C-alpha cells in the first residue's frame, strides 16, 4: 500500500568545474554581476530557513453507511445535507458524498469449518453459493470475493476473484474439523482487505464462538477497522434453545458488527439463511459513501477516533463504523492513511 509523506524543500549547492583561468571574474566588468547573483542566492537561502514549515494532513476518512426506517426498511434517497459527522466530538464537513455508491466491492467470505458445522456445511455452502452468484452477476464488474475457512487453523482456498465458478468449486472441497479460530480468521482476512481499494466487507458464516485463536477479540476488531471493512456475521442456529447455544460468541460477533457498521443475522438453515444473504446484498447495494477531511479534531491519548454519523430526521437510524485509527496525543509516526489533522493549538505545544 502506498504511503505518502512530505520532504522538506532545500537548496542544492553544486560546484561547476571548468577550464581554469588566471583572471578572477571580479577583475573585469562581470564582477558586479557575480556579486549580485551571489547576494540573490544568499538572501533566498536565508528567507527559506526563516519560513515556518507547516504540514497539513489532508487524508480523506471514508465512511460507508446504511440508513433504515424504524421498521427496518432501507432508505435510498437522502442527500448530503441530511447527514452530520463528528470526529472525537468535533463537527466535520462532508466533502465526498455518493448515494448507492457503485465503487468496486471486495468481500471476504469466511466459512466456519469446525467439527460442529460438519453435518450442516453442505447446506451452508449451497446457500453461500447462491449468494455469490447473485452478488457477482448483478454488481460492478470489478467486484471480487475471496474465500477463507477456519477450524483449528485458517486457510484461504481462493484469493480475490470475480469468477463465481472458481469460488463455488473451492467451496465444494470443504469439510469440518475440530476447533474454531474465528478471531484469527478475521485478523488474517483483514490483512488482505487492507491492501484493497474501494468498499470492503466481511461475511462470516459460523455457528458459534471462538475456541482456538491466538488473536483476541480486540485485535480482530482493530484489524477489521483498520481495513475499513464492514462485518456481517451470519450465525446459523441449528439449536433454538438459548441454553444450548454459544450466546457469548453471538454477542462478540454482534459487538464487532456494530463497531464496523454491519449487523448480525441469526437464521436457521434453509429459507432464512437465503434471506439473510439476500439482505446483505441489498444493504451492500444501497450504501451511502461519506468522506471528510479531518479539521480541528481534539486529540486524546488513544489512537482510536470516535466517529458519530447521524441523519437529521429523528425517525431514521444509521449504521456506520464507530471510529477509525488516527493520531494520538504525543504519539508520532502513525501511518499517513490514518492520521487526522493535528490542531494548531496542539502542534505549538
């Protein structure tokens, strides 16, 4: 990923070597010209050293948002002025706005292949196949999907492609084994997503919580947020009794979905699972893209900047990520892609 920086301007001094002459240039009529040129160069150098160097980071912070009515219907006709955005509590100007954006979409499809999913895996992959076919056949021709699987380890059977056939063939080879490294899968998929342009989403098909990851919940969520990815967990529920379900796993996935602007689905196998995938496609096709250049953002000791996106109509609700990683007070060297503008009051201290 390209990183942008700034270089300080300066004056390069070069010595020109030529034919020797016994006469000094100051000894003839050209002397006054040489002196004048020398004075101009010296004045320019002094002037450049006295000018303050002001670095202003103008990186765009992008937010993908969906808006719904109280009854859950998607709202598709809002304008830029209908939205307000704040960064660490400071109001920001929306500089970029797209309704129903058609930016290329990269989707990481994560499928749980732990032992507990073995008996239902075929039904899940059949439904996921229908989801992929609809997603790739009707969207942007540059939309791509990558397939990840996780049990006690994480695998990537298919890297990003627009080929439904390649993805579907890869899913036909899946089988269940013990262990559930969910957080590891999210973390590793986020590493790939961070390198991609456009909109990004993770669709996670699982039946429960994490059991074998080396990565914890916080690091997995941070990686997804750094990748600007929206998380859509699809928690397939073969057991409807709460006493037999991993409620802790569902709560963790819901927490990550809310932190990235997504939402959690709790379908049973069959029609409900198909409907969950269809709802994800509809949301991905009706997203608003908001962008702002951070201005006068109050810094804290935390790198995480709290975002708040609202609409002016009280009867509507917005789903959008709740923050991004940027500059922290007294912590230099954060990658440019996540630095907000440092307020002048902070810079002078």
